[in-house]
């Protein structure tokens, strides 16, 4: 079983910009969006993936990801996935020994900027960046699957 251990933080300033390693525009939609499981399709950099995640326990959950044909992903987003979609730019940002994923959201989630770090264990130490604010790992409002149902602009 693939396991994802992830901490998520709000971003409080733009000092992260000096440490960007790469960036990509992402579009994702949810096929299944339930408390115990999500299934989503994501398109980024001309490639598409199907992702299945279990419910989060603490900061850990099961995660499976498979590349799928781009045309299939486009059709799934158009015909099946919940809307609105999640539209964001993901920046890979180096901090210490880790690469963080920093997401700048658009559309109904405009104004939201979050960063997440994937860890090998729940107690793994990491350098806390100066641009990271409040931890929101356990706040379900900040799950992308929740942002589809209740976008940031409606809070």
C-alpha cells in the first residue's frame, strides 16, 4: 500500500519565490468525493493522473496514483467530474533538505495559498520556512476535495 504523510500550512508571505525549483499549472476534478475516499483526475504539463486517497488519520492516508491517457482525463473532467474544478499553479520550493509543494489557487479559491510537505514518518524533522504560517493539516476545509464543495471565496 502506498502511504502519504503530509503536513499542510497556509502561506503568509512571498519569500518562497526566491527558492522556486519548478512550476506547473494544474487542473483537477473529483469523480468520487466522500469522507472516506476521494478519486480525482489531474492534468499537469500535458500528462494526466488518476489518484485515489483514503480518509486521513492524523496526517497519514493511503494514496494510489496512476498515469492515464490525457484524452481520457479531459473527457472525465468534461463529462463526469464534480465542478467547479480546482485550478492552481503548483510551485516546487526548496527549504532545507525538502522540496515543498506550494499551491496558488485561482477561480473560486482565489486568494488561497497553501504549502505542503511530504514526509517519510509523522515525526520526521524538517526546516520550518519563514513563509509558512498556521498548520491546517487537520482542518478539512483546506482539503482540495472540500474546496470543490465549499470554495475559499464562500467562507
